[in-house]
């Protein structure tokens, strides 16, 4: 086993590993996997092999023994027998990722392949996928084909997303499109987002280049996948406008004060530890007013206001901010039937943006507040009895 772990480190100096790190402490057990990667009759040494179950990375490694080209030894982690596994292979020679699904499953203390007879992974064009990362933006989108983007989210924390490809399905949460920001005499400023999750019926797919708000079902990584049939001359993120408010997407890192990231700007922080003002640390899902030191990573979206400062004064809501900004903006997530399924307060002063949702005991999110008797879990993770 020590020899296998030593080879698992691999020789990966010339290329960037596109896969996240594995947390072995999150799982109860592991199994060993030995594979050989090839294209036709050529064994591939400049690769990274990753094993996934759903959206979770369970193990990764690269070939390390030049005496056995293309052979990779992996420790794959899991929780229960029968979890479905599939492979992703990043090829450093072309910068593409290939996905292979052979119907393998997790077995505690089990194995797939062996040093004497490794499991064969043969790459071909139909399996290739371009993986987008925040470090590359859209610069590696040089070929048409399958595309994916992965990001980690925090349960109950909304975050923005803007991608250069359409999606016919979204797993791990729901996407909402911007409708409006309006001032209500009772509720103050209200931002409305409408459910735009593809369902194969009313909504066939999301729009490429369109900014959305994404609300995850759970904490962890989510993989967004789609395809680009034909490359455009340039990739241009879109926007959605309602009166003086506009929801913009971005494919590049933006720094506040540099066009177009100027003026009255509000943005969601996407990951824990992101510094918004150069001093303050925030957590995933926060919504803050941008100022000096703020930046927006690629594949995100932000909200701007282009009207007069006086028009921002919210009636019946007390003293407004320095620029007439309200102290709080309420976000409403609305289903296709018009039901409010989630409500959250966006505190511009603190940056807090937590969506209040309800869940069944199984953990499945509910559409709206429960009305039938039973035991439910609220957005704070506490059990509540409805009688």
C-alpha cells in the first residue's frame, strides 16, 4: 500500500490540476483503483485521473511510474456500498477533460483493477469536456463541445452564476432569474427572483450568457454542465434590466472603480474568505454594496442601479444610507405558480444574505412554508413541529 500511495503523488509539474482537493475525513472507508489511460494504442502519462460519485470528487492521482506508462493508482473514498462511480481524465497535452462512465460502484475495502491488470480507460473525442475555472475564465474555450464548471456552495446561501452555455438540467439546487427591484410601502425595497430551473416542460433550458441567482440544496460542490455547438467570435456575458436596476454577468475578474464595475453596485460574495472592501472577511452567499477594494470573480453576476440617488429613498423605512441606499433589501424567490418559496434579508451594512427555507425531515427542500401537521427543519437547521 505504501508503494501505491507514493506513486499516487504522480509527476504533475507542467499542467494545472483542474480538480478540487479530496477530504478523506468526510468518508467512512476507501477502496483501491488501478487504471491505465490511453488514446488508441498510446499510453498517456501527462494526465490526471479523478473518480467522482455524483458531484463529489472521491479520489484523484496521476501516473508516476515511468516503467508503467499511463498506469495510475488511486485511493477512492466512500460511505456505502453501491455508490455509483465514474471517471474524469484531464489530458495535459490538449487541456481537455474526458469523462468515462463504465457503471462502476464503490465497494468498501474493494478494488477496481490491479497493478498486474489495470482497468483500461480509453479516451476518444466523444468523451471530451472543457472544464472552466475561475483562473482561466473563458480563455480555454477554444473548441466547441461539452463544457462544465464546478463551484462549492453553502446551503441556504444564495450565490450568482453566469455561464457561456445553456443547461437542460440543473442538479443540486435551483436557478432564479432577475425580475425586478421595487420599493413597497410596507416591505421597503424588494428584489424579486423567479424560478427558472429547467424542468423539461415549461422551461427547457437556461440561457447561455444570462446571469442567475443559484440557491443550493446542500453544502458542497455543484457541477454545471452543457455544450457549445459553435464558438462565437467573442464570449459576451449578458444582463437583465428592469427600470433603473440591471443584473450583469461577468466572465472576467472585475475590480470596483474600473469599468464596468463602477457606480452603485451590489454583489454576492461567492466563497468564504472573499475580501469585499479590502478589510472585511465575508462568507458565501453574502450580498454587499461594492466600494474601494471590492472585486467580482469570473462567472458571477452583480446588480447595479443607474437612477438618481434621491429615487432610492425608501418611504416608511426610516433613515437611509449615505447615498439614499436602504439599510435592507428583501429578496423574494418566487415559484412558477407565483408562490413565494424563499425570503431573505440583504443587509447592506453587514453583507448578510440568508434565504429562509423549509425542509422535510429527509432533507428535501420544500416550496414555501409548511402548513400540514408534522415535523420540519427550518433554514437554521432546527426541527419545528407544525400542529
